[in-house]
C-alpha cells in the first residue's frame, strides 16, 4: 500500500492514478457519511392505505403516463417491509439512509390535520434506523405534491404553495427533529419545473406549443420560472423557520438537493463552449446563485428578462446562505450545442428555458438513449462549486448505475458493472476532496430497486433487487451490495473486476 502523500503526489501528475487502488474509506475526511437512498413515492407503495391521499405522481401514473404504463401503488412496498430493509442496511454497513416524507401520507388534505398513521409510520422507520445505528437523512419534499393542492390552486404555480409547504415542514421538524439531524428541504427543484411546466412530460403535464405537446394547459415561457421561484422561497422559509425555532434545541443541519447534470460543449467551437457554460448557469446557477449571492445568475436575468420573477431585498437576504450543505444528485453529462440567436424581427413568440439559454434542447439525448456518464464529470461539478460558489459543504445525495436486464425477471444477477461504476465515482470523489472540495457524504442511488420517475420499472438502480412481480416483493442482495459492504468495512477500491455478465446491459456505456 502506498503512503497517502505519495498517492496525492501521483494524483497531481497522473489523471487517473492506478495507485488509487489503495483508497479506503479511511482516506475520506473524518465524519464523511456513506449511505444509500430512496424516496417515498418511489419506494413505499401502500398508496391508498392508512389515510394516504394521491399525489400528483399518483394521478400521472394512473392516467398511464409513466414510461412503461405502470404505477407505484405497491412498488417495493417499503411501507410494509421497512424492518427487513433496515436490517439489510445494517448488514450492508450504511452510515445513513436517505428517504423522503410523503406529504399526502402525513397531511392527507395538504394542510391541517396530521394523519396519525402517517406519523406512526415515519416514527417507526426513524426509530428502526436509529436502533440499528443508521442516521436518518430526511427529504421533506420529493416531487409528491398532494393532488388536492394541485386542484385547489395549481400547486407550485401559486404562492400559496409556500405557506402550505412551510406548515408541512414544521410538522416534520416538530415531530421528527429530535431524531432527524439532516434535513433536505426540496429534491431537485432545478428540474421539477422543466418536466412539469416546460416539456410537460411530468405531472401536472403543463406546457405550451411548440415546447411540449398534449398538455393540460400551461405556458412554457413563464411557468417554469414561476414554479422555481416559489420553490426557492419555500426553501428559504423552511430554513429560516428551522434556524429560528428548532436548530438550537435539535442541533441538526438543513440544506437543499439539486440535480447536478454537468454540461460540456458538443464541439470545440467557442459558441458551444459558451453554450455549455450558459447551461451550467441555467441548471446549477438557477438555484446556487440565489442561495449564495441572493439573486438569479446575471445571464438568466439578462436573457429571461421580466419573465424571471424579481426577488425583494428581504427574500434575497433570506436566501443568501440558506443552507448548511448543498446536496447534488449526479448521473451524467449533456453535450450542449448553441442555437442561433433569434432575429429581433422574428421574435413574436417567446422562448422556453432552452431557447432562453440559446441552446439546442440537450434532453433529446436522454430521450434517444444517448447517455454518457464519465466519472470525471463529478470532479468538474465539484470544482465548479468550489470555484464559483465559495466551496460549499456538499453531499452527493444520488449517484448510481441504472441497468436494464433483458429479462424482466432478472433480479438477482451479477452487477459487476455497478461495482465498477461505484469505484470510478468514489475515486473521483476522493481526488476532488484532495483538490479541496468540501464533500461530506456519498449516497448510492438506490438502496433497492424502486419505481424510477423517468424509467419506471424498466431500469434498476438498486444495490438490492426487488422482485416487483412477486406479491412478497422479495429482496435480493446483489454483488454491488456485497462490494459496498466490503468497502464500508474498510476494503479497498478496485479489487479484481468482476466480468460483466451477458444479461446485463449497462445504460452508462
Ligand atoms: C400527442 O398526441 C398525438 C395524438 O394522440 C400523438 O400522436 C403524439 O405522439 C402526442 N405527443 C406526445 C409528445 O405525447
Ligand atoms: C405566456 O405568458 C406570456 C406573459 O404573460 C405571454 O406573453 C405569452 O403569450 C404566453 N404564452 C402562451 C403560449 O400562452
Ligand atoms: C484536481 O486538480 C487538478 C489541477 O487543477 C486537475 O487537473 C484535476 O482534474 C482535478 N481533479 C479533480 C478530480 O477535481
């Protein structure tokens, strides 16, 4: 084993040093948290049980809009299997489990009365985790808006969302904050407004032509910015409340988790280089800039103009510094091409987010399956945060490999490709920390197979497999789970690579 200093020196001259094979968890900073995650809608099931009401995602899936037409009514059924799952987490050696609290389960009418059965479920889950020495890391809002609030005032499009969200968050702090010390206000608020209000491919399916088709109404030029604005203000309100009223006695940390796609130019032209930089500002800066500097990025202000809501001095002050850490969910890079600037005289029609960013819509690559996951992109993301946003404490809240076994029944297979994937990313994470990034945690997505928001059950991300066709929802421990357990017990990265099995088609080619 090479001494750490030598590893560091080699790292400075060799891009991916082979000597990194000696990395173990002890090479990560003191207190670094290794975990795995899920979210309520994706994992719990029990959709209509014990008083839970539908979320906008239940409506969407029941109307047949998921990728494979399926629903998450049962999914992995963690609602009934949480004890078994926590036992598996304990055997895996996880420091922490990232989960979310279903708003329509805890407060079925969206506001007001707390559902005692919902309260009981999360108390049980949290107690079970703590009993097994696993830190609960809770996300308050993870896409599953109660449908009643969508029906009543159009959900995220109304500023009434902010007060209802705040009341929900306060129930969480008050009920669970004695045990939950890591709070995430919102999951991926920098993509939710795009799917929901620009392309209209996610609930509540709002968009306007030509940016999306067959929507239930909407305005792709304005609504994504309005929704994001309300999400930002809701986040700031929850952090202020936590800091004013709960933090001193409960002693926890609170942050927000963004989607961390990384954008690279598609060609080496200066136009595409500028386009990729703009997209990083539109994607990451949309939230990071207000959180660090109190306003939207200048490039968004100038390009979106008065469709970008104004921030009052008070909102701005509340937003600035409103996090103890920032979470990032990192999966892939998108190659960005600039799109020709609109001619002034042809500009009758307003653009959407991508037209505003003057790029060709890079999501097309995902739709066409052109997905790239080079591990160095995580390094670039962390470097970008370090250089542009004052090196915030970062939790990598999601990172993982989706695969689609040819046989849908293939649940227990040798997922050597996932082991390779995790090692590649952990190596880059280690090197980023060596370079000065303040990364403090890493959560594999996902702890077990779940309903995926984009791919439903067509892709599996789980360290543990779940037989979605068996009533018992049998769990299977995959090789990647065994590998992660070994790493968490002190094992080194890069044991001899397992041969990639024939029946597994990795999606990150
Ligand atoms: C919209 O509906 C038309 C007619 O049903 C269909 O052909 C088209 O594929 C739909 N577009 C999208 C994006 O769903
Ligand atoms: C969207 O809203 C803007 C601002 O109110 C308006 O100018 C534009 O015409 C609307 N677009 C559609 C498709 O309704
Ligand atoms: C670390 O910094 C060096 C020098 O700036 C850079 O070349 C390398 O890509 C960085 N590595 C990561 C993982 O950030």
